C-alpha cells in the first residue's frame, strides 16, 4: 500500500463515530473547531451522532461510516469522534474487499477504544494514536501542535519518561490501549508482535486488572516476542480500592521487570492528561537507560 501524502490546510477529512455514542456535543464541537481553524474541511459521516444503547448506532451502521470514509477518494484522513466501546465489534464481519482497491491511502486518528481499528487495520490505513475530537480541546498547545506536526510532515521530538534499563532497541511501534489490545490477542486482527515496541496506556483499570491482563500476555508468550515496552499513563481512582492492594507501579514492575528488554514508563500519553500523538507501525527507538521513546525521523516520511 502506498503511504498517504502529508496533510495540508484545505484538505477534506471525514468524521466518524465508530465506538460509543456522543454524550456531550460541546467538546466534540470544540475539537471540530480546532481542525477548522487550521484550514481543514470536515465532513460528518451520516449517523455520526446516532445512539444504539451504549453504541453510536448498530454495528453495520458504524461499519458503513468507516467504509464510506475509506472509499471517499477526496478524503485525506478519518477523524474519530470519541472512544468508549464498540470498535472491536466492527472487526467481526468486516470485509476488506468492500474497500476500493484504488482508493487513496488515508490516516486514521484516535486512541482508547479506537486501538481496535489502529491495530486491526494495519497495512490498509495509517494509524495515529492521538486525541479524538472530544478530547482534543483538553490537550495543551504543545500536544495539539505535535499532532499536526506529524500529520503535516514535520519531525516529532522524542518523549521522555523513566527508564528501567536494558539498553536500546529499534522496532515497529504499536501504541494502544492495553484492555483493547488484550482483546485482540489470538484473533485474526492481532498484529505481528515479533520485534515490536509495545506502547500501552489505560484508564479506570485497578492494579489487579492490569495484573490480570499482563499475566495473560505473559502466558500467551506474546510479551516474550517483543523488543521493548513503552508505558504511558494508567489512570484510575484509588478511592474504593482494597487498602492492601499492590500499587500500580509494583504490578508493572512485577509483571514486566523480568523480561530483560528495554522498558520506559511514565511517558506522556494516554487518558486524563497529556496525550502525545504516536504513529502506528513506524520504526521507533526505545532507550531503556535514558528513558526516551523516539519516532525516527527517516521513518516518518510518506510519499
């Protein structure tokens, strides 16, 4: 697949709601305004504001939104309204043959539940793990600028966190939500993990649940395949937790610390804070000694 061209003001983009329904239009409209203020033309796909239980319309209606956007020759990127739940359901019964073979390559932007599409559609779209429309206005200026820097072809500065040691590796970057990524393990939509750098974040998952998921990754042998792990923000409330619970950092160290690979934690991406954009599938470098995740400049270029 030929990579998409960098975006530029004046380009036409499509807006879809592939997961949960919109609950508050104000942050959504604020996100639209940020894109429009930079000169982009946004078209809302039919059914973007629908509701079907906790979903933004039936599975087929949401699949049709994505298909409509992917088959639009004048569309340069697909923006997701919000996360929530439901994107994984789109992969069940998805038919790539319905996407026009000659349709121009497109970026797909989102995070959280959108991980299902970012991971499940590799090789057919160019994913960016970053703010959805309902969270974009909450991002600091530097984070918003980072998103547009990547999409418009400018280099990305490295992200800095806490290094756990074990040197430096390069590998294909797979950023995503841990819960959603765990649900893809063992399915047709699990990406190739050998030599990859996983970049995980999550929200509203207590330490024992993170423990459970990482233990599952260990038992499948998936973690033993990867080259490195980058950890973003794992935000949750301690208000109703078992007072004897392990702390999150203790769980992460216990479940990951013996892998013998470079790991960097406390990186600025994820829910409830700065959500620095990360391209999906590009080659990145992870320095476990200095605590740095760097998306390599020569790997960011698109034609």
